[in-house]
C-alpha cells in the first residue's frame, strides 16, 4: 500500500471510498456500518464532523442517568456517558445507599491551575534573577488585554514567578504562572497567556544587558494538566449500625473489610491502579457527558495519586467513634462554559440536567460520581465479589451478541439469575430453547 497524500482534503465519501478499498476489502457492509451512524439531520452531522479531523462517522456512547444523588442536601440526577455496562447501575446503587444515610458532602479546596514557560539559560543563576527583576513588570503588563475579560469574571493570572530547575536539568528555568479561570476549563486562555509571556520574555531578553552567556531560549509554553491546587473534597459517613447487613455481611464486618480494602489500595500499587480505575469509571462518565477533557482529568488525577512518589488510592476510609467515614480529594479541572461543553448538544443538555452549574459545582458532582463508584465496587468486592453484578449486566450484552430475540432474552435472563453465564453455556441454552 502506498502512503495517501492530501487525505484531509478528500470529501467524507471519498475518505470512505479510500478506507473501504484499502482496509476493508471493498465491503459494502463496512460502508453501510459507517453510514448507518450518520445523523439524518445534516446540520447536526456537520457539527459533529467539525469536532475532529478526517471524520467518517460518529462513534456513539450510551448516555445514561443516575438519579437520587443527595449532594450537600440537594437531590441531583447525574448524566453519565460510558460504555461499561455496570457503571451507571453501580452509581445508582451507591446513590440509593447514601440517600438514607446523610448523602454526600463536598467542599472545594482550591480552584487554581497553572502553566509554565519552559526555558534554558546556561549562564549564572544570579543573571536570570536580575533579568526576571528587570522584566517582571512588563511581562505582567503585556497580559492586560488577554486577561481583561477573564478578570471581569473574577479570574485571570494570579501569580508569576521564576523557578530555577537547574538541579533537575542543566540550564532549565521556568516562568511558573497560576490562574483562576472561573467557569471555563481555561486551556485556551492559559495557553494564550503563556505564549504572550514567552513573546514578552524574548523581547525583554534582547534588551537586557546583564547576560554573560547566550540569551535564554524559550523551549515551549503550555498549561499543566497537573492541578493539585484545583481540588474538591467529597465524603460520606454514617454510624456503623446504620449500615445494616450487606449481602449477608454485618455492618461492622463490612466497614472493617471496606477500610482494609482501601488500606490495601493505599500501600499496594497493583491494587491502587485498579481501585483508581474504578473511581475513574464514575469521573470520566460525567466528564465526557459534560463535554470536558477526560484525558486531561485522567493525567492529572493519576499524577496526584502518586504525588508522594508512590501510586496510591485516591480514596481514604476509616472507622472513627463508631462512624464509618469514606472520603477523597480529587483534582478536577473542569469547565461549564466554552469548548465542547457549549457546542455538543448532549453536553449542553447534560449541563442543563445539572441545573447549569458553576465549574465548582460540576467539580463537586463529578467527585461524588467518583466516590460513589469506588463505594459500589468495594461494596461488591468485600462481600459477594465483583462478578455476580458484572455478569448480570454483561448477560444483556452476551444475549444480544448471540442473537437472542426479546422473548428468548427474557427466558434466558430468568434461567441465569443464579448462574454465571459463558458464551458457550448461553448458546447451548439458546439452542435447547429453540428446539
Ligand atoms: C471495573 O471497571 C472496575 C473495578 O475493577 C474497580 C475495582 O476493582 O475497585 C471493579
């Protein structure tokens, strides 16, 4: 096969022609599958095509709802976009459990984000200090226009400092800037600001007389997705006696095992990764539903989970004076205005379902979805095990895949109430049913 040139310039149907002839054996079914997912509304389809490059069709995620979340005394219905079958059911289960036990409590610990202009200078550190003192006022002044509208909304650049990183890498310095971006995730605002800082820095460097070596070289300017100062705390707690018996396990034994399960994920990275993955099932689902950047959130969360040098559980659990307490701090840089949030009709709807929240409120709701998901996973893990619930949900997909009719699905679901299904056992049951 030859490399393709000018692919992005081809029309959508030309791209599909190329794809089908080069990769899909000229299959008409493949073409039909792609076309099947186009939206009939051409304007809507154009909007979706425009979200990305070289778009040939839409890749749909289920958009589900988890109602009955009591968050700081208010009932919230959480929209979740996720393909994993048990996640929304798990969220609903956790919501129901905590609804009668005081609900979820949240608190914003900070909303600051940061970005850096990364630069190299191989002369004396004292020369860089003198240069920064010389340039700082103009660096900040040069941001006035860019910052104006963010400032009006109570945000903008908060602090600027020069950091000497030469102990980690020879010649490495950064301009480290912190930002408040209010209801916007703020990536564009931060990156524009940083690039302006870099431009002003280059200009001031050409005017400064005190360098004994080549002037500082800007390597790059970019926001950081590590947001340890943009954090929300979320917690649940209840008296141990209020827990009741769970899947045949007493409340006291449940609480003890639950705390131990979290302790294990705190000290053991093999477990911590899976434990935190379960948390991200909930967080990502809300982040995606609301049109936020889940890769940014993922990267930031996992860096936060290893901030002391070892990857650990994001959640904490303890028994305190006969109370079961379960909580977490999550670093979440989210927006409720701008970006995909304001463009994708379903993200707009998700934001509306949440009552047009501020970014802080969305941080709280998202954190609740994360804690709830971890609660539901551990709830199963320390009692029945995860497979019972998972397989029940998975059964629906398996029945679909083996081509069972609605009537057959009903009978087979009944048959497998207490049995673990496999594809071969299901096929056998289906064959028997059809005889
Ligand atoms: C599966 O998507 C998530 C779990 O593995 C999380 C966990 O083990 O805590 C169930």
